[in-house]
């Protein structure tokens, strides 16, 4: 008999993202939930859905009532409180529940992009030079232009658009101040690598399987920075969305593919990812690969990169979801 599965996710709510026209990223989880539920039910798994909402104590109470054999974790953090992505998994661990995907420690570290990049650098994995900046520390700016400025603790490309790529101090100061005011934290500033962009999904706990590499192909008007902006992911009417296309498998040489896979596997391992995760990378003008970010909880909707890469690997969407469940069953949780 199939194991019972509880699908845990964040119930979209009105938040500050609405004021910035960035609610689409939050609402997208419902598409993901519906697809995963359909895939599980088509394979005979008894399923239940558990939408979580604030306050956090109420969400913890909902988790304590779970009787399913496995939690399929699609929780991405409450709007405006990204740190809750890891806190919910910490609670699953405290309740000794078996769940899909990465542990709380990996989610917590990945949420701090600067900390993740520090770990990568310490392990000898190339990542663009960076520093955290706010009004008090901008005078200590030591990087070279052009740079890209991002929120240090947000995902889904929130607050990331063309103006985040800066080529002078005045522009840098302006966007750093905007991000610091918006999120109440320092902004991440890093060298902007104006080269080809790749990403790859890895599946596994101890035995790791890299899925085929994707390239983000930019076909943008001259002068527009080649970045995977918020519009590129969520605004179907934007120049970025129409001019940003994934290609999987990527058209790359065997040596480049080998270097990307090696960097991805290293990054996945040293950041403690488990089950599945996505690594984002760029190639500089000399053909060197740099890891930009590690995402231990990527979107697994049918049209998202992870599912596209699984298809290129020969897996149907149902098989992809089944593999995620299988990895959760195989993982040694220590309880």
C-alpha cells in the first residue's frame, strides 16, 4: 500500500510584494501544489493538503496534527518573513516527521546569500567577489564596476531588475539604499559577470544524480543587462520574459559540461543540500564557471527548470515527483 503524503505549503496572502507588483511569485506556489498533488494521486498516493498561514505558532500547531507517513515540503516561507522557510522544516524535524527535500540547516544557510558564498569560497568553489553594504559601509566599497546589487535574503528574484546592475558609485548608492530600506538589512553587492548563464538540478542524498544542464539564453535589446530578473520569471508581457529562454540540454562542450557538473555537485554537497536542489552559475569571458547561488528548495512546477531538466533526463513529471518521494523514504533522518 502506498504511503500517505501531506503536502505542506504557504498559503498566499496579501503582503508587501503586492505594493511592488511582485505577488505572482507568491501565488505561483498554488500551481506547484496542484501539479504535485495530481502527480501523487495518479500514482495511488493518498494525499492531503496543509496550507500554512501566520501566526507561526498556528502553523506549528497544524504541523503537530500531521499523521501522514511523509510530508511533501513545498513551503517557501511566509511573505515578508523568508526565514520561516527554515523554521517550518526545523519544526518538522522536532516532530520527527519524514519530509522531502533539504534539511533546515541547508535552507537557513542558503537564505543568507553572503554566508553561502563565504562557504563556497572557503571550499575553493569559484563565486563572484562580493560584499554586504549599507549606508554605513558603502565608503568601504572595494569591488570593481560593473556590479549587481541584490537583497541578501530573498528568492524568486524579488527586487531584481535592470537597475540593479550598476556601473558607477551614484547608481550603487541609490540601489543599495533602496534595498536596505525595503528589507531592513544590508544589500549584497557582487561582481557582475556578463557571460552565459547556466543552472542544473541535482537529485540525491548520498549518491547524487546531476540532471542535464540548462542555459538561460538571453535575446535582449542592446544595453539591457542580461540577468534573470523578476520580470523574466513572472511578467509574461515584459521584454525580459520574452527575451529570456531556457535551453535544455545546454549547447556546450564536453569540457564545459564537466566543469559545470563538478562545480554544481561540490556546491550541493558543501551547503548540505539533500533530496534535490538547483545550482545557478555563470561563465566569464575566459570560460571559467562561477557559482552564483544555491537553491535547496527550487520551484518544481511542470514548467520550471527542475522539471524541464528531469524531462531531458528521461523522467516524466510523475516519475520526477515519485523520485523526490523515494529519496525522502531512503534518507536517514536520525530519528
